[in-house]
């Protein structure tokens, strides 16, 4: 068409097309391009004329010749088609591209094939060239139809053209699409169309056309109404990778705001409220040129990547200089275009180049911040005005830059974490023999490590004493920002290597004895599988393997992958459809209630909007991985709970209890195969053995082999999944049943809870100290038992038992030393690490640490293994705690900790004097306040301040009840 008409020809492509893999039939033998006969061409021709600049003539040629040639080419080559034409014409549906496939799917949802749709007076006109719309074919199609329904995504491009084309026709049909004749919205312009919406509109238009009511009643039986929107329990939003430079570089000083830029750092918009939405590439900061004149905000930071800088970002900086606005461009130099797979930046670029460029553009000051300042030796000829600082000083540097009038530049240099990981695997970069480890016994669960690092490798760990933190060694990229968290629980392991778990060795005879399933679903139309998981865990690989298995069995498939930002810890979905022939697959997206099977590799993703809409009660089979990986929100909300039972219950309520199957695939994959990545293929084997996949196991195995990646590993995972579905008891003996099953204090019995805490306090100090604890617990328990109609399950006593022990066992120097010299610490180290390694401890002892001159906070230091003997001595000196010989007891922190014990005891005793069923729940809330007192030093001081404010408010609400409800209070031994 382009050669024939002399025009540019473009294609409109949408996600469902670009991200689709499908089985298609191409009849190349009968394919040919026809040149229209008797076409009229201008004497000048339609192609470019060298050395002739004639804009008016060119415009005339487009209008008089070229666009008419397009229409002729469309007609000659049958680009616009009529796949369905009714004999008694009622409703003509005009559509194109993805929307055409959605229309076919909508008719299928209504139970209409070509014959039955035609009998209702439905015709379809499929437009191939959406602009300019060819008028002759449209007029011929519209003839004798009562109404034309235009089905198209977003704006009414076809509908508006058709209205103009048909306006002068005497017997023109009624035109509807975005609006009905009465002005009611039919097909929305602001959201994506899906078959369920289109099916609903088709039924409404047939009713408006007074099509036979008996036939409409039949349609209503087939039509599946849109499901009620299910509110997700939690969302899995995309987030920075472990060790990503953006975890630090996107932070701004308190009181400042930033604007995002194109690239990975745009994800800061999700997590950091002080970061504004991004502009187009090359427009970074341009909105501030005008906005700055109409706000009291004096300055903003603007994030921009090195690839964007080279592409067009330098122009944005030039504009900011010209506008004279107060702005600091933070240019991340991370070596690669990270967001799209780690490609090199187009063109030669270095940090040194950027400094010279921006200074010559007129920026007031340029500063470099890096994690490796020593690399900037005297041999690098930076401009004299450019200074280099360690990234630890980022906050201080930003505060200085925001005070400088005009445009400034901060270059943040740190290699992309994912690219660094790739280079280490390929031997192209040094892999430091060093790993971070958290001693959960010392950890207070305050979350300051997450504040410092923003790293998703910091994950929750439930212990008998509450929720602590742990490092996910499999995803850790060794950034070590986390060790800056103000906490003595961080240890770095130097040398050695991660210990590989002992793999299960299962007799081949058992695996060979797994019976072949004969329950493969029958493909009457197509079989739709919604696959949900976390980016980077192999979701797309699974759909590819199942699609190839269908191809091996001479079946058709369609795979639509929804990735977006999912490679950054977000949700990823794959819409997989398998059919006997390609003609049985229309829309690539699985619509409302259309899923026959849902593979929930991640329960959070499987129950979010994009996936949950495909589920249908008593129809969809749901297989879920009951192990729930924490979301990135945990980094900002340390108390965020991901209760897998809540997700399991929600899935059962949506599809029905009998249609759900759950298996802890992550734990099984790690225990049996040594890697959690095995979970997905394990679930595939489980589903196949249950007879829920429309492809045979031999075909799946062949597809795994053709994929060529980790073939033995994936084949083994597949077999183990099948074995679990057949005889799970065979695998149970290999599972790590000694895993940490510690629950919260609310789930423990009072006897277990108090026995554990008494032993803790005895180890902490002595038995007398534990007796003081027991005395208060007895008093609270007695008060509870004397309540009228008491049915509180000792909740108040349990709450006091947990919190009083926490306050009494405050972690001073003696306790931290005791916990490190406890044999359990080295047991945990030896469980994770192997080989010849050394330990380094990261501490900030109050009496020894110097303070940061900018923040006034103590600076942590690294101590070698030589400190362990000192720990042993300190641990034995616990008897000095609180005595005049306790040199640590004179600090304000230790004084407040001791005072807190007395204060809490007095508050509880005061509450008990007026305790009643009326104020019981408020008493529990007050008693539980110390659970929010966490951390060390200034972190603990701030949390204590907040808790005391909250306690004052709650105590004001704790009004005495009716005097007749008072209970007798006495100290119980």
C-alpha cells in the first residue's frame, strides 16, 4: 500500500497483539497482492521528488489522489471483510483488530455460532484499514441493516468516520457505539473492552431492535453476567530489585519532593508519596518550569536515568537552565538500560562526559555520589569544581544542593543490581565473598534496616517472641545497605558459601509407578488457563512450555503474557488458551468468568483484579501455592501480615470449596530440590496428575526438553508434583518438618506462653526476676476470672504476659552479648553457611561510638570475630545489671528502659481496679502498646515517644464503668 499510494502506512498494535504467541494457519499458496485496475495517478507520480520542495502541491496530492488510492487498494485486496452477513439484517457490528476478536468471543459467550447469530439478524464487518475508512464497502454492508454497532477500543475513530460517510444516505441505519440514541453510555472509552461488556451491549441492542423475545430469553440463559468486583486482600505492586541503586538514589531529604522519570525509578511513585508522576522522555522537569512560579515549594529533585539523559534528557536540563528554576537533576548512572533487559546505553557516555556537558550547559553545581569513591583517582580528569562523595552522604549532599539557586546536577553512580548479578554469574565482575545475616534473637523487628535499604530481600520471620527480620539469601544482591540499620543484629559472613540443602533421593521405581492420568479435559471449544505469579519466577516459561506441549499434540494455542513492570517483583499473568483448531480461539485475553483452570503460583497475584475476574463459581478449578511471599509493601509497613489462610478462604468463596486445591509448593520445592524456583513446575505436575490440563504428560516432558533450560531439574519437579497428587505421603517424610512454626502470642496457650517467658527472664537475669513477672500475670488472670460473664479467653492476661516479658528483657549490652554467645546463634549460622568463613559484627556501642556530625546519631562500626570472647565476658556480667557497678546503666536509654518496667506494671494494676466487660477490649489495647516499642537507641526512643502519646489518649478513654461491676483487686502469689 505504501509503494502503491506513496503514503506512510502505520499499524495500530495493542498489548494483546504484541505480547501474544499463537498457533496460526497461513495459506501462502493462495496469497497475492492485487494492484487496482483503472486507478488514476497524478502526472507527478505519488513518490518523493528529489530537490523539489512543494508543500502545497504535496498536500493537494494527498487529498486528491493518494487517499483515494488507499480506498481503491483496500477494496481490491479485500482488506475490509464481511465474515458474517445475516439474511434478515438487523444489527450490523462494525469492528477492527482486537475488538473484532472480542466480538467473536462475546458471541461465543452468548452461545451463538455463525448460523444462530445470523438467524437473529447479526452481521459483522471487520475493518482492516481503520483510517481512512473505505466508504464503498461500508455503505454496501450497512444497506438494509436497522442499526450499526461500532465496537472499538478507546476513542470512536471508526464510528465518527462512518457517521460522516453515511450522513447523506437516505436509508442510513442508526449508528450506536460509545453512546446509545438516548445518550446512555454503551461501550466505555476509558477502560479496556472485554467480551462480557460487549455481550451485554449486544443483548441490549437486540432488545432495542425488538428481536424475537423467545430468542432473547435463550441468550439470557447463555449470557454470563459480569461478576461482582472482588476487593483484593493485598496488591503485589512492582518494586525495585534487591540492591537496586534506586532503593537509595530516589530518597529525598525530609521536606523535599521529587518528580519521577522514565525508567525503573518511576516505581518510586508507588512507594514514596513525596515522588510525583513522571513526564515523557526528554520532558523531565519541564512541568516545573511553569509550576514553580505558582507554588510556595522552592525546589524539587528530578530523577533521570543515564539512557534517558543521552537520548533527550540533556535537553530538559538545558530547558531548566534557560527557565532559571530551582531544580536538582539526579542522574542515575548505572551502566545499562536496566528496565528493558540490561542493554548498553546507545552511544558513548561516561560520568566524566556528563559532568563537562552539564557544566557547559550552565548548571550551577555538579556533584558525584557513588558507592565506590576510591575509583575516582587523580587520573580521572573531572572538572575542578566537581566533588566526589560516598553514597552514605547522599542526604547531606541533597540538602546542600537544594539551597543553591538555579539548576544543579547530582550524578548517582552505582551499577544496576540485576546487571551486576548477571556479570557475577558470567565471571565478568567480582562476586564479593561476603553475605549479610540477621541474628533474629537480637533483632527487634523495628524495620530500620528496610528504611535504610528499601530492599525486598529483607523478609519477615515469625518467632516465638514476635515478628523479626531475615535475609533471603537467594535474592540478595549484596548491596549491604541494610547493615546501616541501627541494630546490633547484623552480621556479615566473610568467605565460605551458602549451604545447599540435602536433596531428597526418591527411588526411581516409585516415580515410574505413578499412573498415567486419563482425565484430560475434552476440548469442545477452548480450554482457558489463567496463570498468575511473581515476575522472575518462571511464569512465562510455564505458559510457553504448556503452549509447546499443545503444539506437539497438534492442538492450537494462544498465549497472552501480561508483564508490564512485573519483572521488578510485581505480579505477572499469562492467559493460556488451548483448542483443537485455531478457529476455536478468538480473544487472547481470558474474559470475565472464562477461566477453566487458574494456576496461582502466587496467591496474591491470583486474587488481584487482573486474574480474579476470570474466575467463575462452580466452574473454575483453582490450584494455589499456599506459601505467600511478602510484598514490597512490607518494607514500608513492618507489621504488614500476609496470612495465607485468608487468601485460601477468599479463593474458596470465589470458586467454591470443592474446586480448590492448595499445596505448599515453595517449601516442597526448597526441601526436595533445593530451590524455590521448582514450585511452579511442581504445581504443573500436580495439575497434570489431577487431570486438569488439556495436554498429556509426555508432551509436557517433551516441551521441557525442547526448552533446553535446567531440563533434569524441571522434569524432576514435574514428576514430584505428580507424585504429590498421587501419593503425598511418600514425600512427607522428606519435608523439613522442623521448620520454624512459631506463632504469635495470641495463638499460643497461656501456659505455653508464660512458661516460655519465665525461662527467658530466668536466663536473662535470674529466677527472682522471673517471679516478679509471674506475680503480675497471676494478678491479671485473677481479675479476668472475676469478670461477670467472662468469655475473653484470657486475652488480657496473654497480652500482658507477652508485653511485660518484652519490657523486662530489654536488650542491653549484657543481653546482646548473651544472645550472641548462645549456641543457637552459631547453629543458625552453620545451617545457612558452609566452608571456612569468618564473622564480622556491626555495632554501635553507646559508650564507644562516635556520632555523625550531620545527624548527631551514633555511627556503626565493624568488629571482627575477636569480639566474641568479649561477648562471653559481658554475658557473665549480667548480675551487675541495674547495680551501681553497671557502667551502662547510667545512660538515658537504660534509665528509661528500667523506668518503663515500673510504669507498665503500675498502668496494668491501675487498669485492673476498674476492669469490666465494657472496657475490656480497651484494656487489651493499652496492655499491648509496648509491642510497638522496638529498636535500639534513637529508633527505640522515637517509638517510645509515639507509644506514650497513644497511651495517654487511650487512658483518657478508659472511663470507670458502673461501680457494681468493679472487682476486688488483690496481689496473687
